């Protein structure tokens, strides 16, 4: 029987409803796929929303060039299995074209550079809706984001004139040139996502599980030293540690946590007991308290 | 496990953000990095206590002004339930946000400052939560520490509020009074030693005790069709499923149904959630339904049980909440979005404005401005299939969309 036996079901029902609304209300939607657990969850929800038909929109990845190789491999395999079109656009191309300038120094990251590449891709393909895996529990400024969030020609978010969202009704009416960011898992928490992955037995990239990795410690956070992507001072000592990642963003701004959670069950119980929020492991939010809100106004996802 | 959505309402400085922060703190829902940030900022501001309001006030503009200006969503869970709190602002000019927050909530917390008692704002907060038919309302009489936890003061406020309750339209709304101090933590999550005269539950105990029947009304099943699924693959060559969410009740395989507007009869053949078949689709589940007969159904149509038809009309009267700075006027044209169905509508008549503080109506109306609430009749270019809002919260509500700006400019509750 399809009864609401766990709290995941109401959230799943809501997300499927939203994804179906996106497909019905927009002409050219796209699912922004990073290879992270949130976008993998979105893909599963989209599969469910349209079964037995295929997902009726492409996946798009904005590749910073600093992604974990495990994530890229996983991304390509998943798209192939689903038989869905995968579009990849590279931040490196935006850098080469002189559209953005690479950051340098200790805290250099390509995370914020993604915005330009994303906006260019939206224009290139004339996407009118981008489905993203953002959740309101991630960060305070996200807590005010709508499920359908209208962006202007420049991808900007005006938090003061957001459309009210009442009951289940989603208003996707827009003018030419505008587009909408759609967030089906807005109301999920990190633990909800993990519990869902566990319950649905969804495959996720291996870096989410504990593994041995060459790392160094800075500002109390653990960074990957497997390659040269994360800037490292000579006096920062590299050591092998048993770690896993809680998010799989750009390698340059995603810190690892010490963990021996080698299975999804162990990850879920670790998250349940954990006392650091997920974004606490992302350096780009820590730059300033208003960091996320500023990036969002500029068109960041 | 249930997900309970709670709206909060209170005036500026009633301590709403502090209350939410307190709940998060006492349920150990604040992570160590968030707690650290709160401690740091509280110290910078020179407070000798933890400013929990910092846990929820998200936008830079808010932090500058020290007020909450939009709806923020806060998440926490206990062993029993998952909670989503919509933190809605208490300003007079932000009625629209309160209506928005209440529309998705099953419970509401109305805060009253024990020193100020029931004020005009309180009337508004109660009016809106009653208009939106939020099932469970908690009146949290806050800052009890500043009135020496006086039972007399508590009873005075309770008596004033009870007077207000006589005027409400939705009489079955469950109302509970709780004396609290959000700042000190009395009766929020933990019982207070300062209120020996109060034998009721703490705020959290009350929320934890809410059952499904305390949260949802029982009603008639309605199935608005979001899309038609036709895979046209070898395995599912003739598959024609109707995707949507079930509202108000359950639908089962074998149910005799009618598709609207065509009024064609059929029976439910299969119910799918993903690739699994079910006998019954429970309320609020997103499913795909197939019918015994090949009938014409498209997006915006509705499948209902044959003996439970809704009203099918090209005109209706509703109480609306206007949310735009441009005025609504008689003769104005808008899009009515009723569920997933959109129709063109014309304002036929503005009957009267309703003062959202129980001070009566205003029959001399030219147009409606931001935050006005009024009784309005609309004419539509084609019929919609609705129930009265009092019988069906989903199928009795709609939003208004401006045809020029595409913005959501109002919400309505069909009478």
C-alpha cells in the first residue's frame, strides 16, 4: 500500500509534483547535474515522475575542471544508463575566452566562476527553466528562496520581489529572456537526502564514502592533496588520512571530514550524530556571513 | 513519520525569531558551527545572552534593520516528527507573506507580548490564520519573565483572546494557550518551574501530540491532471497514464470516475507510483493513473469519483487577499490559476473589503491595494471544477496572475 509510512514520502510526493510542473509549464527545461548527491537524488525523482516514459529534459553539468575524477566518471555512466542527453560546459572555456579571471592564492576557487559559464549555457540553449538540487536548510539566505525563482536576463535574483507561493500552486509564467530556477527538494534536509539514497539504494560516487587520501589541514579543515588543484603552502604537511566528502563541489573549496563510514548505513548514522552543518565544510560560504546571498544575487545557483 | 508545517505570526519585537531559535537550541538542532556563529555575533553585539534570532534572520537587509522581511523556512526534527517552520513577518504591510506562510501550514503559532497583551496586530494574525483555515493554532503568550510569570496577566490576555474567538468564521479551529519565555526557555521545549499554575503542555509537547486528524480535514478526493504520460516504447506501447497528485482523500483501483470537463465516465484501472502498482493512492501522493477506457484527458482536467462531482462553473465568488502594488479594479483581467489549471478571468464585482482585524467591512470600494482582503466575484472564459474552500483547502483555493507582469498578485478562497 502506498501509505505515508515514513516522512520521506511527503517530501518525495512534493518533489515529483514540482518536477512534473516544470516539465509541463516550461518549453525548454534542463536539470543541472553536478554529480553530487542532491542532483543524483533529483535524477531519481525525475525518473519516478515520468515513468514509464524517459526523463523529458537533458542534464547539464557546468564543469569547473576541478571536479573529482570519480564524480565525472559517475556522471557519464549515469547519463548513458538513463539514455538522457548530457550537456557539459566548461569553466576553462570561459577562462580561455577571457570572460572570467581565475582566482589565485590560498583560497583560490573556481566555484564562483561557474556563474558566467552557466549563464552563457542558458543563453546558448535558450533554457527557460533550470532544475537544481538546492535545499533551504543548507544556508540562511537559501531559506528564503522560492521553489520557482524567477531570474532576469542577467541571471539575477531579486530577493525583495519574489513571487509569493501559496498552497501547491506554482506560477511559471515568464517573459521572453527570463528564466526560472526550480528547486524540487527545497524542503529536504541533508539527512532526508541521505535517508532517501539509503532507502532507494541509489548509487553515489565513491568519494562520499570513507577512503584513504593524501590530505593536509588548514584552518581546522581537511583538504585533498592528491593533485595540485588545492593551493598548498610548502609548510602545510601532507598526511594520509581516512576521510570522506559530505559534498562534492569544486575540489578547491570542498573539505573532507575524518570518517570511517564505508557504507550508506554508516554514512546515515554518522550524519544523524554529526554536529557540523554540511556547508560548514565549504570554504566559500565562510568568506563572509553574507557570502551566499551575494553570490546568489549575481546568478549563482 | 509526519512532516508538520507551522506558520508563525507575531508583531515586531514579540520575539518570534528568538522563539524559533530557542526551539532549535533546546531540541539540539543547531549544529556546532551555527551555534558558534551565534555566540560570536552575540558577543560582538555586546549581549550577555545568546541572540537566537540570528539563527533565522537570513538576509543582509534584515540583519541591518534587525527585522524579518520575508518568509524563511526552518527545519528541525524530533524522533516523532519532521517540522518545517515558516517564519513570517509581523508587519502590517506584509499581510501577503503571512497569507503565504499560512497557506502551506497545518499549524500556526501566534505570539503575544505579555506586557502588551492582545493588540490590533494580534487580531490580524488570528484573522488570517482563521481565514486560511489553519487547523491548529497555538497562542504563545511570550515574555512571561518580564511580567514575573503572573498567572493573572496570563488569564487577562487569554480572556481578551477568547473574546476574539467568538468572531471567527472557522469555529472548529483548535486553539491552545501556552505561557512561555522564549529568551529563557520556559514552556517552549522544557517545562517551566516559574509557572506552577500552568498544567498544560509545553509548546513542543503540543506539536508532538498532533495526530493526522488534528492536521488534515477529511474530504473528497480530487485528482487534477498534471500531464499525460505516453512512453510509446515497445514495452509500453499503449500506455496512457495521467500524472498528478491526489488531494482531499483516497482513490482506489476500480473506483468509478468522471473526467472533467468532458464528464466522460470510466473506472480506475491501475495506480502507479514509479514502477510499482498500488491498490490505493493515499491523499497527497504523486501517482500515475490509468483508466479502463480510452477517453480524452489532458493537463488541467480533473478526475473525480462519479458520485462526488465538484461545482463546474464559469463564475465564482471568493474572498481574496491582494498582494500587488497595482490596484485590482472591477473589469480588470487576470489569469486564475486553480491548481494546475489556468483560465482567463475578469473581475465582475468587488462586493466589499473585509478589515482583517474583525472591525467589520467597507462597502465603498473603488479598488484593492496591497494587503487588502475583499469579497470579489469573477467571470471566467471557461469553467473550472472547484469546491468551496471551507470544504476543500486545495480545490477551493486559487492564485491570481497579472497578465502583463506574470507576477502572482493575489490569492483567493472560493465561497
